[in-house]
């Protein structure tokens, strides 16, 4: 299967600071990547779609000014949580689809656990 | 958006038992995947199965797209099968709530 990495694996920060999370597709190119958030004991919720060379699209209810997304290359997307607050503490996971005609299986990174104090 | 329902929400198995997990979805889809989330949070791809039947070792899956459901079969369960199993559909994956499987030795 395809490999997607995330960095960092976990981060603890003070309220009001910004945190950047990187998502990389290691063995394939991804013009699109997705960012999800998962709260404890809950399912994954799509936050935004990251598009290489254009603006990200955000799901309803997700603040685009708070969650900045940059798709810098065909293998890298970054999510920056700006002015983080304790309610932003969550597990953030990225995914990338490996495309091939009608085949578009998605592969997930290992996730980043964010704790805001 | 598409609604995805998984059942049962929780499943407790004795090692060696077989089980079936179900995923119902509210509209036609061109993508359906099953995942296993391990205790560290990593989502492991089990099947990409928008239709038909696939098998991989002790796991198999069937999707009946016309009836909008998919089934995941676990045979001869092992303690390492414990975790949360998710079904997700469509290109921008919509996830079900998951089935938490606990396999006891």
C-alpha cells in the first residue's frame, strides 16, 4: 500500500500559540489531500480538502482562518492551527488518495495528537 | 451528505469466533473502504470495495451497491483484531460511527 507520513506525532502547546502539522505522501503524488479531526471515542470528521496549487475547501462549520491549509507541492500539505485553544485539542489525521482511473483508494497518515493547555 | 450507519456499535468475541460487521449507506457511492483503527490511532486499510467481494486472509468483505450495504467478515478472530472498524464512503470519505471489537483470549 501507499505510505503517508505526518509530523509531529504529538504536540503540546500553550493556549494562543500556533501549531503546524505536516502531511507527506512518501511514494506517490497527491494533488489532493484531506484533513480530518477525531475527538475521543468518536468517528473521523472531514475538515477540509487540500488542493495543490489552489485554495483549500473547507467543510461547513470549519473556520478557514483558524485552520490554515497550504498544499505546497505534490507530496506535502500542511495544516496550521492558529491561536490554538483547549477546545482545539484533538487527533488530526490526513489522507491522500492514490488515483488510478476509477480507482481512488485513500491512505491515511498516523495522525497528530494535539493538546492545548 | 451521505449517511453511513454501522452495526453493531460494540462487539465482544471469544478468540476463534467468527463475526460480521455491517455498513449501510444512504445513497449510491463509487467508493467504499473498510479500515481498522489500531490503539495508536493509525487507520489501516482493509478493503477498497465499492462493489463485489474480496478476501484477505481471515478477513473478507462484500458490498452490494444496489442495496446500499457492505459487510465485513472476521473469521477465527484473534486478540490482535481488537480495535475500531470503520466503513467510509465516497471520494471525500464520510465515515460511519465505527464498530468497537474486543477479542478476548
